[in-house]
């Protein structure tokens, strides 16, 4: 009789341990998938319309980077959840350093989309900016 009780308790403990391990791994997988969607670095391409040269600029989110007359800051970038049509989005702030009248006004301040940059266009007479990647 005592042996039989211990066997039942052992089966219940095995089910409980299996259930806890299953929940633990599902939480880890869900956390890792969210972390893969948000990146810490944003790559953008800048085209100089006058010289027709482009450069790939790597931005760390939260830090300003100066490129010629532009001060660029990427606040956040995300990759899409769907693999069939990948979409990269980033929140960018771009300031023209030549404009000394309003230092607090951004040339561009908003979300940029890699697949369709014309939704929120970057309008500058000298430079064009495209979103390339987020990692």
C-alpha cells in the first residue's frame, strides 16, 4: 500500500515538473522572439544629390550621429513578424545643422518604412535618406 502511494505521487510530480518545464521554455521562446524583432542598430543610406554619392550609415539607437550637414538620431527600429514580406520600420529624427534659426526643429521626425519610403517622405534639397536594415 505504501509503495502504491509513492508511485502515484511520483507520477504526479513528473507531470508537474514536465508542465513547469514546458511553460518555462515557452516563455523563453516568446521573449527571444520579441527581442529579435527590435534592434539596437539601424542602417540607413544617405544619397548626396549634388555629388551623386551614397553612404551607408550605421546608427546606434538613442545616439546622435553627424553626417556632413545632418544630425541623425534613430530612437527605435523594428523588424516585421512576417517572413514572406519583410518590413523594417525605424523612428528617425534628422536635423539640418546649417539652419541656425531653429535648432530645435527637425527636418524629419517620424517613422520611416523600408518598403515604402514615400509614406512619410524625407524632404531635403541636398540629401535623401533610406532605411536599409535593423539588427
